[in-house]
């Protein structure tokens, strides 16, 4: 990043033992400098680590090629948000805008005043949209090491052992 900070992001299609199916994951680390990241890789020191986790806004700002993954975080391999109908209904009853955001639709595309059954039908009808978004996410992984994992970094240091997949400048 222009101020010397380094953002490292990992996009993956993860299948943990015990889970019924794989899910999309996008997580990141924000480091004060390349030097701090390098020290961490060699000694485990966390000095200079500003934050880590699902920091999607920062990741997309630093690495826009991962925007599709940010939208898919915790969705199934088919692009379906986690517990889409149940979680979507929870938000629908409380906040129309939050429900639309959760379902990855524009607020004006989500009808108001639906019954639970109508809402379930609406959610089921989103499957083609979600499948197309999942295809975008998979395209990010295609041709990458292991095809299910992609690491990108904002640092221009091409020999970074963590960022061998791609270095974004």
C-alpha cells in the first residue's frame, strides 16, 4: 500500500472435517510493513500486526481482484449464503436492508411484506444468481496453486514465501 502497510489475503474454498460441504473463506492480515511480516514469518512475532480476520473492506481496497470472494465469504460452494433461508428470514423480520445485503440482492429487488413461505420461495429463486457468483469466485481460484487456495499480497517483494501465488503492486 502507498503508506508501506502490507495486506495479505487468503481466499479459499474450505472443506473442514465434519462440515457437510465446502464454503468460501476470505481472510486477511494487515501489517505495518514488509519487515514486520517477514519477521513474523521467521520468528512468529506479531509486532506490527494491525489486525487480521474477515477484513473484507480493506482487502477489496488493497486487492480488488478478490471482490468476488468478499461477497461469497461463508457461502457454500454453490454460492448459497450460510443458512440462507433461516438467516435471511431472521434479518428480513428485523431489517429489510440487512436481509437484502445478506442475500446479496439489491434492497429494491427484495419484496416487502412476504410471508415465511413466500420468502422461502424467493430465496429458492436466487439459486441461479448465487451459482453465477460462485462461478466468479471459482474463477479467482482457477490456475492457482491447489485450485482451492489463493494468497495475494500488496507488497512488491516478489520472493515472499507466503505470497508466491501472486504479488499485487
